[in-house]
């Protein structure tokens, strides 16, 4: 009997569909027949949980034309109604596209100027690495009132920093208006206008909360507050909140508006920041009872992840714990990080059972059943008796009575860090000279990323990396020791890591590592040229070896593009052939095309040729610029010795003329065209820079004319193009 594809059993189709994304299913199989349509809807509905993301607009290489034009047209077709009604969860991610910017066109359709929800059963929405916009907030505002039960909202880490640039320039009125809209949305999230059951919100880089007057005004109960008048005081449905914030003051306000809260997880950006309040105020606060038991009486699970820098923050921590002493499950991740100030005696205490009882638990713990903790702190004690620390839990009455005696302890002599944690964390902590441990605070125990520094024994650790950290897929190589300074010790630090094991390093292969990051601080800093040829050569050898280790490297971030040029110039023989052929995402910092030496301003001209040769399958490019968006220069070469004198000053003054703007529009168009023509699979460009207001509209018009079938965003601090 002859079988056709359409006659295959359902079980076979289910297996086939398991290897396809929802986009591939729609593109290849939708409308083949009603039976297959039904199976696709069933599969998407079954897999439509938050872990698997039934509809996930986040794939690398997803073009604007395919995502927007083709599939939006398909979803508008009447035959897609069954598919749309089966969708309960959607995920938009802005890492590799501008999908977040078109969410409103996906989720809603306009009918006689009225928005109609396309996905009638949508309950969960995840929006990550997004940029704040009026359309985004407008649509989220509608969804949280009538549709969603679960919302995850994580902004691009650079977004709020960019607003600081814009506030100083002519767009400050627009930026202020946008932030006001966002503040209104924050108030709505914690009011009766919100029907969410679960909220994950990352605003760790937002300054709200330090300015206490601003925070008080936003959340005050005053009848003079227009936001308060618009929204009632409480959100009576929100039971789960996972929030990343910067200041403690904001938390104290938010707790007033969530009476139904059952689970609260808080991560603070850098520390348990109590500023601008004084130590005397915190001391007075600690004497009071915040009465959170009445405010969030249903709270049963509380998680806190933060660094604590001084004793006053410990006082605040104790006050906070005493306010949530009615919870049943308490989880704390505390770290000392880099201490500051003179009031920091507590961290110098012995970290044992008495320390945990005194500083890491509320005074009254009658209700707590499960206590899970991880504490990492710098310790100046030369010799630590791990057995004595562990025994302190075996003999402490509290820990004996609660059966919390099984704890674990490690001391890292390399960076003088001690780690104390409960055995509820099922993992093994490994150390070696050069592993940077303290960032684990926010990832423990599900460590997916590690940071390393160079050390003579580094190759020994790298050889066993897949065995020691089988779940790690990302490594950051800290490059701060390689600053452009003529220091012989710094130069030696480049050669030492591999001088004893260079042959062994050559044979190492990372099975699980897909992301490498050289440098950890991407900013708009002007990247100066390193004048030490010897140091450049040694660094290039090390980077070439590390780049050759992953079996399938997909994401590559290099703080300074010039470092990659040095690999090509000095260590191309150490770079394994086709080592970067699998790279789909690349991120570089590129120096100014206006300021600097003649060599420095011309570095950008090498960008596209290098990408074409070494990463021809690239999908996404992100650039960090100290100023304008074009990466090739039109600045003439200046005679040596004039770099900081008259000619450069005249050049900078000429950049705002209409002639100069026209020249930069032309050169930027040439840059974009070269990039797109040379990289056939390229779909997304994102540039963080700082251009003049006069150029924004000129760049925008050029992109719309030259790339009509694309989606773009242009403002003074960011340029994005989705092809």
C-alpha cells in the first residue's frame, strides 16, 4: 500500500512536530489539511507552558519579512482562528530582533479603530530585552486588566542608562513623558486595574526609589495624587511577585499594595541600598514594627538575593526579616562583595551558626519550616577550621530542633572567600586559581555562567570544565588586567596562564560552552589603541586559544574590537580553522570615528571584512560606540602631534553643519549596505552610541528609503535595524 505524508499516523506527526518550532510548523504544514491543523494546535497547546514558550519570537536569524509580513498575514487568515485560540502563552525577546516593538501588531488586530485581541485564550506573556515605548505600555495596560494571569517584563539593561543621555539633550521632554507613562503603568500594576496572578518585573537599573519624594508621590494615598485618583489602592489578585529593584525604599512602598501576596522574591541590583536615609534613621526604623503580617498576611514564601556592604545594611536586613517572620519558607542569598565605608564590623565576624542565627533569621521564627541559605563573604582570616564551623550547627539548639544541621562550607584561599550554604542546594562547589566566585550569588544553585581570570593553572581547570560545571554554557573572561598601561607585571600576566600547559590547551574542547565574553563592562567608552605590541601579541595568543575551544560557539562578545584584529595579525595560526563559523551573535566595542589617533578612528573599516571572513553565518551584530553610529570615518588624517590640538577641535565643530550631516548619512548608508550585502544571513543590527538630534531624522529617512521592507528604530542613543 502506498502512503502519502498526509496519511501518517498522529503519533508520527507528534514526533515530527517535536523537532519543529511553531514558526516552522506554520510555515511548512499549516493548511495542508484540517487534521494536520488540528494536530498543530494540539501540540502548541500542550507545549504552551512558560518553560517551552508555545509561541516564542526569539530565534536567532528570524527575519522581519518572515516574522512580520508572512506570518502576520497567515494569522489574519480565517483558517488560523483555531491556532490562535489554542495559544495561551507568548514570548517576545529583543536580543535578536525588534519583535518586542511589534507585539501590539501580533497580539491585537484593529477593527474600525478598535483593538481586538487576536489570541482569545492568552494568559501568559513574556517580554524580555525590550525597549520602553508608548505602544508597549499601552498594550500591556490593556492586557493586565482583562486578559493576562502571568506577566514577565524584563527591559534591555542599557535602556535606562540611555535615558540619562537623552535627558541632557533636546529629547528630554519626550523621555520625561515616556518615563511618566511608565510610572503610571507601575502604579497600575499594583492597583485594582491589574488582574495578574503572577508578575516578574526587572527594573534593577531604574532610579525610582532613591528619590524618596518621587517614590512617595507615585504611591501616596493622597487625594491630590492624580494617579491614585485614577486607580484604586490595591491589587487583590497578585499572589506571586518576582522583582529586581535597586532601592529598598521602593520595596517598602510596594508592600502596601499586594494584600493577596503569597510568594515574594526580591533581587537587589548591587546591595541592600538604604540611601539616602541615614544610619540614625535605619536604627530608629529597626526599633519599629512594620506590621507586614497585616499587610501581606498570606505571604508564605520569601526569597531575598542581595549583597550587603556595611553594618547598617545588616540592621535593615534584620528589620526586614522581622517583618516577614510569619512566612513558612525563607530563602536568603547574601554576599559581601566589595565592602565600603567604615561601619563594616559584622562581616568580620566568624560565619557560623551563631552568625546565621543573629543576622540571617528573624528574632521570632515560630512559623518558619524551611530555611534555605547561601552566604559568600570575603574573609581575612588566614586559617579557617571548616570542621569547627560545621560543628557549630550540630550543637546549636535552634538548628538541632529544626533539623537544619546539614550545612556545607567551602573556603577559597585564592580570593579569600568563604561559602556557607544549606544542603537543600544539591551541587558541588569547585575552586581553582582564577575562578571568580562571588557573582554566583544571584545564580546559585543553577549556575549557567562563570567568570574566570588568568592564572598559571588555568589550563588545568579548563581541561576539566565540562566535568566540573556540566550545566555551564557561558564564560566571561575578565580582562581588567589588560589595560593599556606599560607595566611589565601586567604583560607577564598574559603569558603565565599558558606557559606551562600550552600544548594541553590546544587539545581542549568545550562540549557545552556556546557563549564567550571577553571583558564584562560594555559602555560607550572610547576604546584607546594599546601601544604595547608585546602585550597585544600575548593577549592575542591567549584569546585565539580560548576561541578555539568551544565545539559550537554561538555568542561572542569582545569588549574591544581591536583585540580581535590583533588575533588576526599576531595569532592567526593559533586560531583553529573555522572556529567561528558557528557564531550567530557578535558584540564589539568600537572606538570613535571622530576622536583619537589616525589609526584608532580607522579601525571600524575592518569590521565587515573581518565578519565576512570569520563569521559568514552571522545573524545579529551589536556595537558599542562612544559617539555616532557609522563605524567608518570621513575624518581626514591629521599630522602626528596634532591629535589634541587645533585641527581635531576644528573637525569636531564642523560635525553639526548640514554638509557634515549629509556626509554622515551617506557613509552610514554605505556601512549598512556593505554589512547586508556581505553577510547573507544577517537580520539584526543594534548600535548603542550617541549621535546629535539633527542626525536622528536624517538617519531614519535614509533607512526607510534604502530598506523599505524592514523595521527600524533611531534615537540619539540607539539605532536598530531588523531586516
